[in-house]
C-alpha cells in the first residue's frame, strides 16, 4: 500500500510540470496505472483508507489528530455512533470522549469528529484521483476495479451524509477546479442512490460477490437498504417498501449466509473463518502484522476490561490459571446496566464469585462481566456498570494465543455491513408498512433465525419497540445505535433517557434537535467560502 501511495502522490518540485522524478525508482501516475498490478495497488490504497492511520507506523497519524490511534476511522466511527447514545460509555477523561457521551460537542476540533470527517474526505479524494487516472484505461478488468472504488466513495459519502448532514461534494470531474460546494442532504442521498444503482447494472459493474474482503453487488444493495430505512431522516420522505425490497435482494442473492455461531463474527480469525466472513457484506480488515492500528478492533478488544474481569472470563471458559481473555486491559469502556437489561440474562448477581450471570443459559449475544463492579454506572468510577468482551483475543477454536507471541494489535475484521443487519432491515420495513407490527412469515423467519442463533425464544409477531431492542442486542458496538435512535425519534427526546445523556447522570433530559448531526470540520468551513456550517454550530 505504501508503494502504491508513493506512486499516486509523486509530484515534481522543480517548477516544470513535465519534469520526471529524479529517482528512477519513483513512478509517475501514467506508469503506475499502466498495468493491472498497478491498478490493483491503487485500489488497495483506497481500501486502506478505512483502516490505516498513515503510510508509516501505527503510532503516526497523517491527519491532524494528536493521538494516532484516535485518528483511525472505524474507532471514531464507533465512538460517534455508540458513545453518543446508550450502548457505550467510558471513564477516560479525553475531551472528545466527554463531549461525545455528554452530547456537548461544538464546532471546535474534536478528535472523533475530525477523524471521521477527515478520513471520509481523504477516501473520496483518493477515489476521485483513481477514477480520473483510469478513465481511459483499456486494461482488462479495469471497469470492475473502478466500480469497487466508486462503492468505497459512495460508502464514505453515506457516512458523511449520515453524521454531518451536508458535507462538501466533489467528484473526479472537480479535480483542479474551484473549492467544492454543498449540494444538500437530499441531493447527496439521490446521488449516492444513483451511484449504487449504476455500479450494479451499468457499464462499470461490481461482481456478484467479491472475493473476501472485496465488495460485490450485495454491498451496494445492502447500503441502499440501510439508506432507504433511514430515508425519512435524510430526505423527509419515508421509503419503507424500497428498504424491504433492497434487503430482500441481498438475502435472495444467496451470496451471504448467517454464521452459525454468533461469537465467531468477532474473533481474531474471522478473516480466515468461512462461517464468519460468509456473513460479512462489507468488512474493514485488520491484521496484527500487516495493518496494525491502535484503532480498529484493537480498541474494542483492549478498551473494556481490567485484569480481574479478563482473568475471570478466561477462568469461566476453563482456560489455564493466569490466562487473560484480552492481551491488553485499558479498563475504560463500559455498558450501562440499563442497556444490558435488553438482553435475556439468567441468574444475574453483583459482586458474586463469577462473571455476574449464567452465560450458558443466557442470550448468546451477551458478552458481559461485572467482577468487582456495582450496578449503577458512574462516569468517574471504573468499578461500575458492566464490562464487555464481545471483541476478545479468542480464536474460533476457543484458543488464546499466549502472551509471549501474541501481538497487542487485533486481527479481527470489523463488519461495516453484515447479513444479520439486513434481516432486521427487512423486518422493520415490513412492520412499518403494516402499521407498526407484523406477523409476516418471511419477516418473522429472519428475526427468529437471529434469535435461534442466540438461543432465545422465537416470536409469533414483532413490533417496532421489539425490533429496536433486537437491533440493540444483535448489533451492539457495531456503529448502529445513534442512527437507530434518531430514526425512532428517541435520540434527542427526554422520554428516552440513558446515563449521562446531556451530561445529566440519570439522562432524563432532552437534547437540542441540531445534535442529530455533527458539525462540519471548522477548519474546512474556514478555508472554503462555499461551505455553510450546520445549524446550531
């Protein structure tokens, strides 16, 4: 990826635009894109935008965020979508963490808002350059590669539209022109929709199913399903039927299958495990040797547990004395008891001798521990609330790599979209089309497939309240909670409290309506006279 990056960014500083590089090993753009290998390296560089923090090492960031680990896209994407709501709390005092979980962020620089905004725009910029350079290429396979790049750009634009409302908009046609302008959230929605449809049926098409982790048509269809589910939020017009149809298209394609064991989706070898990656529609990949990051899934593995809970979980799983379920224990992330109560837990106890409940008899999507903790979460006390080990240092065979040879970095891939989400999109769209609840056999079949995998009771009907709770159980810490609560009208409402919402310990307070989106990056607004800051900021 670094080689590809140097090829893409090489310019001359001698004042003559036609001057070739002095170093014979450096490539010009025309040389870099003259072979299939070069095209694939360029595409790998774009995929890397979703996981890498720089072209150097995991301790160095290439964007303006002080801590490299806090500059990584997936880490801060999860923070903005989960910590801003009820699923994810933290006892650390970093300003971006306090602002996010209190709902008090401003237009001033904040590591989380800066990281996601900047990484999204960097991805778009790289894709625009890639498309401009390959526009006239006749190399075999270039059309599929361009379609993949266009999907990665569309997904980046979706993140920016969802989180920031009305970001600057530019395509490959704008390179070298004026500052980008804003086209509005509705028009951006329409552009993303058109782009996704075109790469499924136009001249430049995605494959039916990409070779993991590369994307196929199912990824475009899945993103459409997610967009249609939230269309009323984005455009003011509900599109439940389109959400149901797009979800059905993903499911009926046969390209993806539910992983039979829920935990395997999040283990260290989910890249290699065919059951796990068979459910993934679009995943960001990590490798402890090749794509090291203090963000990604590393922060999810290491951030939640202390020594006592890590060793207690290992003991519960019958690991040798002294074993830990996680390589490092940063001891900051928590799940409030109010959220944990969405799960069907049996035999719950506090300050007991075990992990705090009967895991074998409980929802198999519950990975919690409360060793040494008290029930009510306090923002300044690491011994409160529940610890979470949904992400851990385990492999699918149950083994733990020893501390002598295990890297501190995680190799678990992160599911940006997976089939379990699509099942729930179909069910919710059907419920909304049916007046708020449904006993439709197909919708129930999808919901109950998830519940059977979780080892909990099946349903004879589902309503919207149940489906919101089911999404909380199935998709916890995967970056969905904020937009779910916005879609339901709960995110800013005082009628849906959670700990420290609005900075209030019991969370019984409303938030200003403008907080459903984050501010545009202040430095971008200052530098670009074509941009207008989001209302409220």
